[in-house]
C-alpha cells in the first residue's frame, strides 16, 4: 500500500492597502524609528482600517484569490481550517463565514486557535485529514486583525503587530513531498507572560476590565524573547535530527515574523545563512498566525519542487512548533 502524503499545491495571501509606519507611531506613543528597527526590525505594517470588517474579510480575499488564480472550483474543497487569534466573534466560527463567502459549500469548517503557531498546528491537522484518505482537498488559512486587539497607548506592543491573511491548498500525493514531519509543543508556564487578560469566560467583560485596558495584548517581552529563541531552536533541531537533515540540506527556513533578533538567533543555532531565510517583518510586522503562509506566498516564485523547508513559530501559552515540508511544485 502506497503512502499518502499531504502536499501544498497552491498558496495565497491578502494584505490591506493601508500602512502604519514608524513615523505614524512616533506621533502616537513615545518611541522612534531607530528604537523600533533596533529592537524588532519593523518599518511599517498593514492595517485594516474599515471598522466594519473583521479578520474574516482578510481571509476571504486570500482564499478567493488563491482559488481563482489556480482555477479551482470552490465546491471541490472538502474542508477549511482557519487559524486565527482574532476571530470576528466568539461564535459563529470565522471559518464558516469564510467558507460561505468563498463558495466552499461542500466544506466542513472550523477555527483553530493556538496563538502564533496556529497555522502550523492547522497545517499538521489538515495533513492528517489528507493522510486518512477520506479528504482530497483542504484549505488551510490564517487570518489576523491584530490591530483590533492592540492598545494604541502602549509603546511596547503598538509597533509590533499588523493585519493580514495567508492560505494554502493541501492535496494528496504519493510522492515524497508535502508535510513530512512536525514537532508541536506547549507549556502553560507562559500563561501570564503573553495574554489578553479579560474577555473570556474566566474574566468576562465589565466596565472595570474595559477601564483597565485588559482587552488588549499584554506581553512581557524579555521573557517571551528568551523562551522563543530556546524553544524554536530546539524544535527545529529536533525535526532535523529525526529526519537526518543537516543545515546543508535546508533550502529555506520560514520563521514566524515576530522579531528580527529572534529570527537571527534561531537560524544561527540551525547554522543556516540569512540568504536562505524568508524575512518580511520589515514590511508587514507581526501578523501572528498569518506570518508563515504570507511568506510562502511572497516567495512562491523562488520555490521549486523538492525544496526542503523548515517552518517554525512560537506564541502565547507558551506554544511552539517546527514543520519539515518538501515543496511540491515548480513556479507557475
């Protein structure tokens, strides 16, 4: 019996047109372009400014664009898994909105939330649906309207985040391509270091929680930085060891775009030169779960069938992941 692998056969993304530059942020909080660039490496970020549109709007544009570009009938999609930390509502799931608006009328749909690594968790989840043999075509998307959950008076978090969405199509293959292996981890030790303190069932919204600005991202940057470097590095080295990969075997590293210094530290531990690392944080900032699929979309024309990619991310929880992916197609 032949092995069924889950291969990425198309990618897409959507970034809103409006930009928030470091010069703009200098007018809002006590910071500077030099401080932001030195600390995190971000020059500007995209912003969905329409107050009536949520994260699902970004995903709809990304998924529609991918399906149309690749002449794929939306009705042929068996399922849509949406990674997001900023859904339109607590319920219904944003995935059902995206599937409906994109015409994926035969697809199951659900949201998956595991902080910034959510899309890698969704990719491995979707790969297992494909490996089962029961599903032939899945959309794995990520979307974030991070600017909706950022305190515009907080100089430590305001410069970090942007809005955007990315997606990929997963289909079965009997070739040695696609999602080959993954390392997924979590450790609740980081619960209080990166959190939205209120708005959930443990601390429902009240006038007090709103007045205390507890419905925004709270982050203890130094603690998160240390854990991110250590755990992303370990996950990448673990998946490399398991698959007998050396740094010379890796064509591309696709890291979560949270902080340029984290990316540099992790890839140095992997001994991979910077020219093999996808980096676009300067243009888009941290779009949380969407950073990695956006990178794949932006670099699509530089990827070739059989390329070895290591994808890695870290986020609240703490949660972290590394995925060994073999690219399944040449530039179209």
